[in-house]
C-alpha cells in the first residue's frame, strides 16, 4: 500500500471501526505513527497521517472502543515489553494516556466485550509466553486481573471474538510456548469468569 514504509511492516497493528474505517499503528522503528487507510477508487487505497502515539511501540494491540476510540495496549517499546496503554479519540485526532495493564505483554489479543469494557488475553511477557487475562473498564480507567476456574494454556497471537452481546469471548489458536501452532478453542463467560 502506498505510504506504508517497509520499516513499519514488522509489528504494526490495525483496527477497523464499525463504519468501515481502517487505522494502522506502530511497527518497528516507525516512531509510533498512526495512519488511516482511505479508498482512492475501487481497487486502491492511500494512507493519511494521523496524530502519532504518545509511546512508539510494535507488536501491540489496537482495539476499537465504543464512543469512537481506539486503544493501544502493550507491545514493545525501546526493545522492552511494556504494559503502557493509550486511547485515541478518532473524532479529535488526539491520544491520551490510560492506566497501564497489570502485566507487560506483547503479541496478545484484545476485544471490547461490552461498551467500554475491554479484555486482553495471553501474549508474551518478560519471562516468555503466558496466559494472563485482564479487563479494562473505560468509565473507571481501571485494569483488573481476571481469575478463571481453569487456566488457559500459554499462547501468543490468539484469535479472539466477542459473541452474545459480549457475554462470551471465544479465544482460539495462536502459538504455544515453543511457537508451535495451537488448534484449541475456549470460551470465557464474562458474567462469571468461567471457561
């Protein structure tokens, strides 16, 4: 895609909105840039620069949050796994710092379960792969660790989707601790934190 430098193709993340907008952020050595991909015609797009992230990062997640926000979580910053988070206000083209997660992680997955409630799953931390789950509530700007009835197997880059109005989160696949592909599926029931 025109405008996407080759240096940004390692570790970047994208998020799409319900109205079809596509945002691309971060990547190795990209200085935390944020772009919006716009259709030029039926077959091609161009990138338009937006306000850069406060903390440049790669291998992070960027997730759409109700109210027209994007949230960047974790990743690698200055060659170190981070727990820093920040929120992008799409309508105002501005970033603000959020409370950091409890656990630093990269190569994780995140999804909004309900309005302003975000879940982050698994990833790679300072000690390697792990299976931790955290929940963020935008109204309180608060992260909490989620204890479940069983522990997920450790993994990075899992698939994650919210179903049944966010009452259930389905986590699947990814890579295990030796970077071997996983083919399992688990469902977290958000009302009772049971898997």
